[in-house]
C-alpha cells in the first residue's frame, strides 16, 4: 500500500475546501438575492431533481424512516430507499421542528448543501488516496487530483462545432466528478464508498445510498478474478513478474465474497421490489438515463484514453494487480454503457478516476527523457491537459451564477407560489394529495409532507 504523508493530506484538505467553496458561490448568490417576491429554490441546476431530494428529506423531518413516493397517490409499501436524505431530514426536523413551513424548507436546503460540502471533501480525500495506489510521484498525484476534481473532457468542441448532441459534462455526473461536487451529495458519498479501501463495510453503506453501483462492483470483481486466474494458469514468468497470483486471485475472490455478503441482499431487495410492485416498477421504468452517441464519449474521454495507453506499461511494472483491475475496468465500460438497460449511463460511474491516473502516468512515460525539452514537457503538458479540461466546468459554474442572478422559475419561486406552498404545508394532513400542474406541483412535497399528482 502506497504511503501518503500528513503534508499531502493537508494539501488535499486545503484544495478540496477551496473547490467546495467555489462550488457554493452560485448558491450563496441565490440566497442573497432571495426576497419577498422571489424565493430561491436552493438549486441552480436540476431543480426538479433537487425538489425531489427535499421531498425525501421532508419524510425524515416528519418522522418517517422509510421511503414513499411523493409524486404517486396510489397505495404502495414503504421501502428502504434514500436513507441518506431521510436521515438528513430527520436531523433537520429534530433541530428546527416542522411547525414553520418556510423555516423547515430553508433548513432542509442548508442541510443539503452542508452535506454536499462534507461529502465532497470526503470524496476528494478518497480519490487522492486511490490515486496514491496508482501514481508514485507527488506531482503526478496532484495534477491527476485537480483534473479529476474540476476537469471535464473536450466536450466544448461539440459546442464550438455546433454538434447535434450536448457535451457529456453538462448532464452526466457518472462520467466526471464536478457535477457530484456541484450539487449531488448522495453521488459524492456513493463514489467515495465505491472507491473506499475498507471494501466490505463501505460497499454495504454504498448499497444503501445507491444500490445500482453494486452491479458495477460485481462486474469489476468478476473480470479481475477472471484475468488473474487466466494469468495464473498460463504461468508466464514474464507476465507474473514474481508475484504469487494464486494468492492474489484468492484475495480477489475473498473480496468478491465480502461484496456479495454485504451488498447483494440490499441490491436484490431493490430489484425484487421493482419487479413485484407495480407502482415502484412504473417509477423505475420512467427513470431513463440512455447513453449518448459514441462520439460524445469520444469527445469527453478520448484524449485521456489515448494518452493513458502509454501509462499502462509503467503501472504494470509497478503494480500488476492494480494494472489488471484498472485496464479491465476501462475496457469493459464501453460495452456496459450500451447494453439494453434504462440506466446505461450509470455504468460509467467513477471510471474517470483511473482513466486520468493512467493518462498522467502516460505523460510521464512519453516524456521520460533527460533532455531539457522532455523535462519541460513533463512539467507543462499536464498543465495543458488541465487547461483543456476546464472550459466545460467554467461553463457550468458561470452558468450557475448567471442562473442565480436571474429571477425566473423554477430556480426561483414567486410570492404567490410560495404563499400557496406554505398554506398547503400548514393546513393539509400528511400525504394529502395535491392536484396541480407539473411546474407547480414539483415543489409541493419540498415544502411539506404532501403528495403532488
């Protein structure tokens, strides 16, 4: 296991805090501009999803421990879904109470963003620790860390050349990291647990937050065990490099057994509920995340994959076991993201992390000469990669500030809307049905323990 010094961790904490502070700027702008005529929703992108997260937190604030759909009036059983949001809501309700609708709504938004900042910093710490296993040099780790935290791909070329599809960076938190940090604390927590080094307990908690990610873990472990077993059977000394792959394969099998023991029951519970209950099945089927065209992924990841090819050899020489896992992971993702399934994009979760690690290793390998020109290339090519990856992140960040500066729905709710939400939250019983338009009804459960239909 690679060593990470206290000084390194201190650097990561400082940089992570700065990054999370920057991601909070648009929300601060929105909060400052909120007034009696226009109330800030708490979100600058994905507002509809944001309101659904607040609705889940309302469940916890009003005493619930289990999840029920806030946008379906049909009877359906409570389920062990979204415990993170429910627990955050429970904590908030315990602190501020539920009598004042606006105070609770404000407190839920504040709790949501405090959790976003907290889990964002935790995720960045875990990412750095993960990178330390793949990159031996301090400079490599830091560049890769910055790229993963705030970088995108070359999706801006699609905008420049007016391509018919949007860049992946704008809507796929699975493919990059910045969107997780910018507004999706549950995905930050899930990715941190997915990459966590204490595998079993981490994966159990991850399954509670995001059961789907367990499928990715199962696929990666199966491929890893298969590749190690094949290499062991071949008995190629030039491949094994003196490593006891029998022991490594058994260890991978043991980790797989742990993953199954901790993660499989909850994963099966989720899928069986979707199959057996009509309401949850319909809810699951409407959650569609199709992968875009292959060339959208090429624009997003192509440059890093090409450079990363040159980093495989150095990782293989230094850490054969990790190399097998990383290479198999990157190779299988292009297949997984196009299998006939409604959540295709989810299969790309976190692959950007090892992809960038290989790319930075590739830069070092390509420019490994001792002449001054190679030393300069090793220093400035990584900086160039960061600059090339920043435009889409800046578009998202500046776009968030611009959205917060403009009084418009759904990012802001006008006086009449808010007054109606408050009236409904104060006067209707728990899980009362509110018949409304989609535009109005989306935020109804965010203000109270209600059902919008």
